[in-house]
């Protein structure tokens, strides 16, 4: 059977989908990732926003627009703070319980964590908020994955009111590595931490795991 180029492109999201954060909303593509990472990287993520990181450096290297310092493919998969709508930036307080939902289309058993990352250094700040040292995303289809690996709560830690006071300085990052597949997945939520009594909005609904 012969496929046209357009038909093959249309199949990409179905064949390669893996996972990302859906709640709270995670970073999307936009003009900033095109400017800093190049059109090839942006297109790859736009066609499948749940795909792994490992294929992106090769695409970026072929694009004259790629700026390694500004793109940083190993932080949030290169997705840029500037592309995230202001309404998607969360305002949290220390001690607040935040519900997380992961869309996990194709399992690759391995390890995972949810952490707060300093975007300037790309280093985890403090302790990981959620850790699966092994056994994350087992099975062959989405329904095989335990519910508490795709719907869970994390607690905003104390002591980050200054470091993470400005949106864009920190992200909440879901990181997953499929051991057999040797593929890495990253998805980020932009937020700021307000001092107690200054947070905007109310605490979201808590999942009961």
C-alpha cells in the first residue's frame, strides 16, 4: 500500500503519542520556540506534543535558527515561557495541594518524577514532589497504567516564595524515562508562588488516590 507524504504526516500523532501534563495546562508551542529552537523542532512538537526529547537535537542541528542557549531542549522539551498564555500561569501558595493529570497515550515502563525546576540552571529545587523510581507506565496501552500514575496530587513546598515569586523563574516539570525505549518525556507548568494571604484564586479540587 502506498501513502502520500500528507497521509504519513497525518499518522504521526497517532503512532508516536506518549504523554504530557493536561492539568494544570502545560506549555504549548508558539512563535518563541520557532525563534529559539527552529521551525523543525516546533513542527515536530506541534504534530505530536507528547513525543520524546531524544529526536529533537538532531532536528535542531539542521536548523539555522536554532539557538542552544535560548532553546534548551532538555528543559521542558524546549517549549518557551513566552509562548504560554498568561492565563495558564498558576499562582500557588506554600502548602497548597495541587492536582495533576497526565495524558499518557503509550506506556514505556521506567522511572518518573514531578519536581520544581529552576529554569536558569535547569536544576531541581529541593526534594522531588513525586517519585517513581521504577515501574512507571507499565503495559502496552493507556488503560494498563495505574490511575495513581496519571492522576495524583503534589504539595507546593515551603521556602520558595522568593526564588519562584516571578513566573518563568521556576516550572513544575513532569519527567519520565522509558527504560527499554530509552526515551525521555518532559512537560512543564508555569507558576509563581505568592506569599500566604496574597494568592489569586482558590485551591483546585484534590484527587483521592
